[in-house]
């Protein structure tokens, strides 16, 4: 009888552990990327006014390691980055130093119900079409709309699943890119309305207001069109920008996709986009970026030709004379795991 009872206890314990294992899921994922970039009509070190993929010659992107734990009701995500792309992504951290803050995202979440989820911590922005991780983008270099928009937020957000098609997100956050603390006691407010993978995003932050549309459509089985449009204005700081980017992509076969990013961007401040110090306070730029994605298992090879054409002479030619255009070519390797 005792042996039977002991066996029953062991079987019950095994069943309980199996249930726990099914309810909770621990995972490790991420990516690494590297590239070679050269300018066609400009000096070796010249770069566009957008983020990432700006280093000359053979260069490193980043190593991205994501540890996540998913329970039935709660879980967490720890997203760590190492390398130049990661350092650029978290540049505004108040605790930033020469050693670099490696935290890209760090948050915990709680599922209140099947339709309500609360998230607390640091998470990448909900605005825009492109993201920090290269595995989330088709093009390897990034757009001006991405580069001028916020990268990350720290705060509390609530996601609501309203129906099979409709979703809503509301958030209260620190000022944009303030990761570890709130430096001035002011808070940013965010909202997102989603319908069938089309998203309308809103952000109010430090007297500035941004509205952003991100979406896309499957035109045919092989042809996809992505869209991003945004407008930002801050009268207190006298800055603003707006733009539109289209992302047509065509799947030639299972292994190769060809895509174009056509972007028009206009800004009325010289704070960020003035690499040669012209002092011009209002300018626009049109960017055509032709990229291919050659997929070999978990490895994606990305050849990319990019042309930036500005309304003003923001770039230098090979004779160090200001010019309005920059042509560049790169080949990147992105591996996800």
C-alpha cells in the first residue's frame, strides 16, 4: 500500500511539473549583423542623416540577445544589445557612458484577461514602420522618419484587444528615450488604434505632438506595399518634421525578395540633419533605397543601393565641395536565432 501511495505521489508531482512547464515558456533569441559600406560620390567617411549603417568599410552592426519568460498570466523580456548599432539605439540613456548601456528593452507584463495586457518597463517605440533590430526591417539602412522619431519609451502601457480586427493601446511614459529615470518630472502620453494591421499612433511629449500612420497591404500574392507617414511639431522648441515612406516589395521566389524604400522627409530645424554645419533651418530630402533580401535559412544577405537627394547642399563630394546628393552601396549579413 505504501509503495502504491508513493508511486501515486510521484505521478502527481510529474503531472504538476508537466502542467507548469506547459504554462510557462523560457526562450532565447536574437541576431547578429555586420556589413561593408562604400560611398560612390562622396568621401569615405560621409554618411546620410539617418541612423545606423553609417560606418565606412567593413563595419559591425550589433549582437542582440533576447531572453524572455512567458507564463500563463505574466512574463518578462530582457533585450540586450552589444555593438555600434546597439549603442546608437540607446544613446539618450541618462546613465550612458563609454562602456555603454546594453539594455535595449526590459519589461514585465501581466495578462489581466484574454483581452487586456499591462506592460511596465522599457520598450521600443510603437510609432513608425521600422525598428532597431535589423531582422525587423527589410532595408538594412534606416529611414529619416525612423531616425527622427523616438526609439524607446519607459513607462506603463495597456493593450486592449477589442475584437478580431480592432485593438487599442494607451500609455504613460517618461520623456522620450529617458530610460532609467524621469529627468524633469514631466510625462509623455501615447496611444495606438489598430485595425486589421493598420495602425494610427499618437504621442504627446514635452510640448510636442506626433501623429503617425503605419500599415501595409498585400496587393498580390507576391507583391506587398508598406506605408509610413508621420507629422511632428513642437512650438515650444520651434522644431518639427513630416514625411512619407513607401515600401513596395516583390517576392521573386522563396529565397529572394526585391524591395524599394521611397521616402520624402522635410524638417524645419537644423539640430539633427546638418552634417557640414550650413545652419539652414528648413530642408527636405528624398531617399530611394533599393534592397534585396537573399535568404539562406536563418541568414539574410542584403545588397543595398541608396541615393539621398537633399534640397540643400548637406553633403560633400570627393573634392570637399558641398553637394546635394549622396550615393552609397552596402552589403549586409544578418543572422537570426
